[in-house]
């Protein structure tokens, strides 16, 4: 495919996804049923637009890399899912009964969900080069494709009620008889196999990262940072939900992180500001740890001062002042811990330079100073050879 044809196809997919999202936004306004969760729908819409637009950019600049096309396909399929789900719920009359002509929307939303989100598994198998690790892992990639296709077919043609819509409808293309019973029986199996495919993709990504060097390792760091934040947020939200508590902002933040995943992938593939990843990771670790530390300190102080004094206003004010005073020393301490644990070479170099600066003020022997300086350069820069020239007196 030529570069011009690839660009035209990629931006056509992006335009189609945008048009479908516009339709999904208009349908609730035309119908009698209100939106259930505007915030989640807004984040999901942002996610779809990001994947579609960034995928078009990557596919245009790197048409031979399938990652851009995966993002384009995800954006289009997710837009189809959103539009179909809204069409299934469309209720221009305000009646609670399901209208037969809208059953097709529920049917599309039912079977397209698994392959839509399953498309992201291919990012784990192929990122960043667009090629599998080996022929064996290429077979694993085809296995994932078969699982997604088989799961979509089994859900599309099994008989019974579709989805969890407010107006349940029967599958308009459900197959009855022995075939239908078989499809109903094997449909849950594809859910298990999709988890297996996800685990294989994560394993492939981990092996690729362990074997990578240089620029490829930096590219993988970009994806690992964003995906790790989203996965950690989603796992924590599920744990909080399992414990019987509710903290919806954590769930929304995890989806926002997943929405930023194609941007991180585009930075890695197009190599724009690629070498800034270590700075980004460093800042994320420092300010993430700082937020958790100060937040826990604030809540603890509010509780303790409130119990001791009995006045909530004073407790909030005192805790705010205490946290403000702790900000700079806590940030310095956390920065030192992060550097010592994750950036040991940089930390050792900084310590070496600080030690040399302290000795430099008291050193008067020129030969000893030259030897000390060469030692510092070897420890910090680690060159192949060090030479020191000193200009003699005139």
C-alpha cells in the first residue's frame, strides 16, 4: 500500500469513528431515556477519539507497522459499539417495551464487545516493531485472533436474550436446535481463552522488555508506564469494589490512563522525545509517592486533631498547614529514595560529585587534586580513557 493510500484509509477510519460517536451522542437527546453515566460516557468517548486519531497518525507515518492500524480498528469498533448500544436503548415513544427494529443495535453491541477490547492484546504481541518475537509467538498471536473471532461468532449466533439492556430482546439471528445449544455451551469457554490470550500477550511483552536494549527498551518503557498506571488503577478499583466500598474516581482515572495509551505508543514508535521517558517515570514515581504520603498524612492529622480538639474546622486548617510544611522535605526524601532504588547509577554519580566538591575546598596538592578529579570522571562518566592537561605558569 502506498503512503498516500494508507493515509487516506487511516483518516477515513478516524472520520467514520467520529461520525458514529456523533450519532451515539445525538440518539439519547432524541429519545425519551436519559443518559445513565455521563462522566463514564465522556471518558469513553475521549478514549475512542484518542485511539482513532493517534492510530491514523501512526498509520500515516508508519504504514508498515500494524500498531497504528490496531488503534484505528479499536477506535472504529468501539465507536460501533457505542452507537449500537445507544441505538438499542433508543426510545422515541417513551414506552418500556423493546422495539423490534432496534434489536439489531443490541445484537451488534453484544458480539462486537469482545473483539473490540481484545484488539489491544495484539499491541502486547507486536509493540513496538510490529513483528512477533519468534515463529512460536507468531502462532500465539494467531491463537489470540482465533479466540476473538470464535468468541464473537459464538455470541453472535447463540439463542437467548441479548445483553443487559433496560429493554431485553431476543437474539434476532440466534440459531436454534443442537447448533444453538453448542454455541451457548462454548461461549463461556472463549471468555477463559481470552484471559489466556491476554496472559500470553503480557508474557511476550515481558520477554521482549528483558531482551531489549537501547531505543527499543525506551520504547517499551513508554507503553509500560501508561499501561501499568491504567492496570494498577483498574485492579485497585476492583479490589475496593470487592471489599464493598465505592471509589469511582479511581475507576475513571484508570480509564483515562488507558485512553493515553496510544499517545505513549505513538511517542515510542515515532521516536518523538523518546529519551524523556526516564524523566517521566522518575516524576511519576516521585509525585505519585508524594501524593499518597501527603494524602495519608492529611487524613491522619484531620482524624487525630479532630478527636483531640473536637473542632473540625481547626483540624482541617492545622492539617493543611502541616502538609504544606512537609511538602518540600517529603519530596526531597522521596526523590532520594527513588533515585537510590531505580536510578542507582545517577544517584552514585551525584554522591560522588558532592563528595568531590567537599574535598575540593580543602585540597591544596595539585597532583592529588588531579588524581582525585580523574577518579571522579571515571566513576561518573565511565569513559574508556581519561587524560588531564594542566596549563603551566608563564
